[in-house]
C-alpha cells in the first residue's frame, strides 16, 4: 500500500506534455445482402508498403474500429464462413477518420469480391482542415523548399514572411483561422515542435522527407492544447524496399534578375543539398528512414537609406539651419535666425555627437528628389544543417514502437546599415526535437498509447559593439 501511495504521488508531480497522434482511424459496418448486421467477421487491414497487418473482428452490432494506423495505402479484407470474401483498397491520411462498410454475399470464402472505385469520406469527425499530400509537397514550386508555404492553400491560413534583416531565416510562423500566430501549434509525428517563446517552429524537414501534413483550422478536438489551429506533420517511414533520393538546388546572381533598387553588385549564391534513405532493418518488422539537408547562402541586402554627406557631418548644409539657442522661447521655429552660411560652428557640435557621427554611413548618391542617400548591397550569410532519423518496429499485431530525433543548426550573419560597423556578430540557433511512442491494441476500438516528446531551441547571439566603451 505504501508503494502504491509513492507511485501516485510521483505521478501527481508529472506535468502533462501535449501531443497529437499523427495517425488515422478506420471504422465500418458489415451487413449481409438482406441488410442484417453480421457479427464476428474477421477484418484484416494490411499496409501495402510494409506488409504489416492489423486484424480485428466486428462486434455484436456488426461494427469494427481500427485505431492508430499510419498514413498510407491499405488493403482491407472482410471474411467469414458462409460468405464470399470482400476486399478493397483505401488510402488513409494524417489525422483521418474514414468509414469503409461492406455488404457480404452468400458463397464460399474461397471466392473474393474486389470493391474498386470506392472513395471513402470522413463521416466521423467535424474537424475543418485540409491535407497536403506528398505529391503536392514535392512537385509544387516552393521558394527555399519550405513546405509550410503550402499551408496557405487551406482557407484561413496566412504565412508570416521570414528572412528579413535580423530575422531568423528558417523560422516559420502561421496565422490560422483568424487567431494569433502564437496560438498555432506545430506537431511532427505527434510531438509538439512549437517554439515556446515566440510561437512558430524551427523544425522544417525537407519536402523529400515528408509523407503529408494536415492543416486544421476549426472544430478541433479536446486533445489539442491551444485555442488556435494546428499543423500536423507526418514524416516518411521506412518500408520493405530501400528507397532514397539525393538533390541539390542552386541559385546564382549570374542567372537571376537583379533587384530593381540595387545600384551595385546584387550578390546571390544559394546551395541547398541533401539526401534521404529508408528501408527495412528486419523485413515486415522493423524499418528506418533518415534525412539530411544543408543550406549555404550569400544574399545581398539592398540598402537605399537617407544619409548625411561628408560636409553635413562637419556641420555644413546646402539649406538653411535654424539656430535653436537664438531664441529658445520662440514658438515659431521658422522665425528663429539661421546659422550664418548654413554652417553650424564646430564649437557647437558636442564631442559625443562628433564621436558617433563617424559610425553613420556617408551618402554616396542622391534620390529622385535630390536628397543624399547611402546605397549599398551588403551580404547576408546563412549556413544551415538539419538531420532527421526515424525508426519503426512492429513487435506483433498488437504492439508497435517508434522513435525519432530531429536537429537543426543555423549560423546567420546579418550586415549592419553602416560599412563602418561591419556585420552583426553571428547568430547561432540549435533546435532539437525527439519523440518515442508505444501503441498497445487492447481490443476492437480500444488502445493504450504512450508518447514522450522532447523539444528545445537555443538562440545565441552577441549584441553589436559588445565590450566597447560607448
């Protein structure tokens, strides 16, 4: 009794970790040709890629439910003595709940009826959302191969642009259903990848590594922990065949249009390369999938800024400059006298101002109105790597296990707006996400699922001018 009390006390101290299973559910009813329900029908759901089967039986009302099916293509078979076997194929997507009903005809079990052309629909959940499958993820044009851009295909989804000056270039933030971006949750294989301070996420797998993802904007079930919408992403898993890919995408200023506002060199060099590999560890039982990707980018940041000329820094202006100390009580500034010759005496410029003037960019051109401006294209530099590894094991028809680890490392250097200050110190980001899960099938429509996740992001940078005495 004392041991039980200790266990209960320990469990009471554990904080809940929000997670969402990225799987699908299959339900249905079996009837005979007269419309009567048929209990005790053997239902087999076989994954065509891994050859792993999930058997169940219809209950007394002729109904069956199969939970926690990974997204993919399945062959569904129904058979019982005295009736012909019935078989069909159905594709399940992440977060799906599909109904597949059968009508059995009298006959021998050795006879099989193939049901084709069936398009099962989701009649079990009222969730409003849209699935983006792997075909669209891979084949549709994506700037920077960021698949989250496709989330905006769903109604009510708005992507927040990233990559501007002083912005983490790989960070993703999305508004869903009219809520704030911080209310949007990101899940990868059922593990929360949402950045806790800013919302959004750093974990952006390669399109080649994704099975599909679902954008849900309304009617969310209670298992979700945020009030807004969510993006539920499913990575690819290994199959009984070894499959992989290798790629490199290259962009260069020699074959790209120049920025309209750039007056000098408009640097652009972007290399995005990677590979994926998946296959069996033990056929029909254990599988792996791995993905690596790197990005190397140099991109000019076009600047057209108002800036003083060298004479202006010395107090010499081409227009009248009012003397603020001539008549401090005058309400009409225009009535104050100007400095003689439009020149501020050197004695009137404070030493502090003279010191900081050296860090202001000096104008090197004029705009269409004749005002002095500073024009330049300083270079932003980005080095990024990401790694993903997933392992799935089917212990038996009732027990499955999975584990995944993801890591993203980013080094980003942003130019300042003054050539005298150079670049900002390098900003470094490391994001890590991991998860393990075990699913135990207890019966028709009953299971116990355990998922444990780890999510961490570390943003490290130094302020400009750290260690200087000013």
